[in-house]
C-alpha cells in the first residue's frame, strides 16, 4: 500500500515542503529503505520509528519491504524532524490510519523510542513555509507549539506522543489548536540589565555610541585595559530601537534553526548581542560546516557583534567579515549548493593601543618598542578599518570620575533621541530597502547627503591630512548625516562633518 504525508525541511533560513511517500509490500526479504538524499540522522529514523510504533501499542510491518521516498529528491534532508511524518505514513500504508485523513496536515517531530514526540529546531520557518504553501493545519511537538503559533493563519496542534498524533489525524480529536499570544504582547519593550546610568565619565564615548546606534554604524574603541570598553559595548543594545515584527521574525528564525531559541520564548524581542572569543574559527564566525549552520555574524543579525581584543583574532577570520559588513548577508558555498544567511549587524570592536595596553595611558609606562606597536596595529587591515565608521579613543577614568556618585543619563533618554533620528531615516528611505544611514550606497549618498562649498572644503582638507580612502570619505558622510538627524537638521552642515571627521582621528594617530 502507498501513503503520502506532508512535512517540511529547512534550506537556509526558509522552509520547503517535503512529501513523505511510504510504500509497503510483501516480500521474502524484509527491508526498510529511505531514499531522497537523507543524511545520517534521517537514515537512523528507521530504528526510532520502529521502536516508537511498537512501544505505542501499534503494529509495525516487520515482514514487509518498506520504501520511504522524501521528495523533492534533489535537496538533502537533514535532522530528526521527519520521524513523525514517516511514522504516520507507515501507519497509513498499513491501514492503521485513514489515508484520506492525512490530507491537509503537515507534521514535524522527533520520536523517542517510547513514542514520545521530542522538540525539533526550525519550527518557526516551517510554520511560515506551511502557510506560504497554502496549508492550514500543522502538527508540531508540544514544546514547539508556542513558537509555531506566532504565525497567524494556521491551526497549530502540539502533540506529546505518537499515539496522540495518530488519534488527532484519525478522528480530528484529542488536541485543541494552540491559542497564540498577541504579537503586540510578545514585542513588548525589553528590559536590559545593563544601563548607561551605571557609566561614569566617558561622555565622548557615550556620544559616539549614540551616533552609532542612531545610524547603525560600526564602531571601534581603543584604550588601555580597564577603561570600560567592554562595559560600554554591552550597554549598546539598551539604546537601540526596539525590534519591529519583520526583524523579530528574522532573528527568531535564525535562532530557531540554530537550536538556540530559549524555552518559552516564542518570539525574540531583544536585539541580539554576540561576543565570540578571539579563538573562533571562520566557520564559527561566518557559518558553515559539513551541514551549514548560521555563524556569529548571522546570530547578531539586527543586533550587535562585539569583537573584544580585536587584534587577537586570526587575520583570515577578520578578513571574512568584509562581505557581511558590505552586503548585510553571508553566502556559504559547498559542493552540494550555496546557502545565504542574513547578517545585517553593527560591529563593535575593542582593542588596546599596543601589546601591553598602556601606550595612551598617562598613568602607566608603555613597555613596547615601536616595531612591536606597529606590528600589533597592523593586524587590523586597512580595508577592514575602512569599513568601521567610528574610531574612538577610550581613556582611563580619573579618580574623581570613578568615585563620583552623581546620576548620569539613563539608556531610556538616549534611546528616545536614537528613535527620533531613526524615524527621520525611515521617512527618508521610504520605498527603498534601506533602514538606516549605514545602509546607504554611493547613489543614495549623492541623493541624501548634499553638501555646500564650506563643507566640501573641510572634507577636502581632511582627506589630504588624514590620507583617507574613498570608502572612508563615504563613511564620514554617512556619520555626518546621522549627526544631523540627531540634531534635527535637514541638511548636513559644517559642525556635523567636523564631528564625523574627528571620529576618524585614529587613522592619523595610529595607522598612518
């Protein structure tokens, strides 16, 4: 007998429908074959499904030849999420389940040997793909039900056992659709533990972080150990605008695929903050592996990627950041095909000015010779440095700043100004695929960043004195546009450009 069951798989960050075809026939040589480019986890589902069916009190056709085909056959099937649809297909093919009852159902889930349905990764994109394909009923593991229920227009059924899934499909009873939580309640303004009210001093660095947040710019902080670089970076998400629905869905899809979605969190509302160790590999940072998975740059999508001790990262690891910093996505190519993951993040780097860290510290003497300092700084290549919009020196705090008990501006006040500037950018870029000033290309710069003669003269002098590249010139204009937005100005003026230029001062002081 032949039975067909609908399921779904993940390709990149999107889902595609899989038709599970199960054919069972009598033979003198009982065998079970799974075809359609299954990986090792899918091949092993034969044993899980056999034990789950038997231990659920159902009949498994031991004396038959079973062929399971996973269509389309030209896409590799990965993971254990096909266990449940394969089991349902076998039960339908042996007439323990009405085959017509499977019409309209899509199912995913991993089976334990006792028939328990275990949670799987990637349920949110599977739910979105199910809706896009025109199906309305989706069976998922009970632990994944809230995640799938974020998608409107679907009936989501969470099951905890194979027997419960069979009863649901056979009779239409045994489980009720999950009642989704309103998206407006899931996207509540998140509360961040780290707040700028805890920061003492460093007013110019906080200003640079505000500019970076307002325009989505990359930032590099240089200063001696203990000056507060990491503390400041960890507070950056608290002044970024809240995630919109589309952004939240994209971030949640990535974390769901990577298996990192927190329990009882159907939708991620906080902007990600990723801080990989400097020993991270290319695949760990960009993504990849024999089974490609999102890397740190994708997990930081719509959030912050913080690279502490930037020169300690391997040179080839840093160089692979060029594509995502420019394009906002990363493409992973393998012999079996190519996958693209979104990677639109703010990169924040922190580093010492020299190997010992005290080159710019007036209170400590640097023990590094000039050659060692130059070698240390040259670990950051010029092309990568050009892609960082703001360079900021972070000095050591003075004693009176450390002991100060005065209140400082909280993150909520700074975020209000950032959101106001972002609102201006949203109006400006309406009808385009740009969301903030950092996304502007050359054409957009000419359209949205006109400058007068006085500003052009200032920029010309800066290019000559700092020996700036054309990319650095573009970055200055983008930052100046953001500073103007924070000031509520319609046009870029000389003070805005002057402030943007001083954020490139490290080009002259350290790298030239």
